C-alpha cells in the first residue's frame, strides 16, 4: 500500500501558476498529482546544497518543491521558466526557515 502525500502550493507558487497558459497549468498539476516521493521519477532532481528541496521538470518550466516526510506533505514553493526559476531561490528559502 502506497502512502499518499498531500500537495500544497505556497502563495507565491499559486500566483505564478495562475499566470501561465491554461494547458501548461494542467500539465504542471498533472505532474504534481503523479509525484511519489518514494519513487525516483524522470524529470525530478534533488537540488544540491538544499535540504529536501527538489526540482520537477515540465517542458521548459520548473517546479521547486520541498518534501516534509514527517507530515506527508509536498510544498510547492516556486514555479517558473527554467531561465528564471533559480533566481533569488536562496532568499526564498531563508524566508521559509
């Protein structure tokens, strides 16, 4: 039996998702719903130097998320184009800690 993680979007990620084209929004949501932290998926990469932070690739877009295993939660922090997504990531993480 597989353990089900809840998925939440931080306010910033919600705003970023709403600005994207509808089809891309659907693709991102579909990929998030199919996430399983216990299984290695293609397009998912642990961010080096960041505790429990991961990147999901959806075309040219990236979804940065944190896994909180103790409460079975995937918290989406940021969604954006691959050329911009990593800008100011450290300051975002520091605000969350």
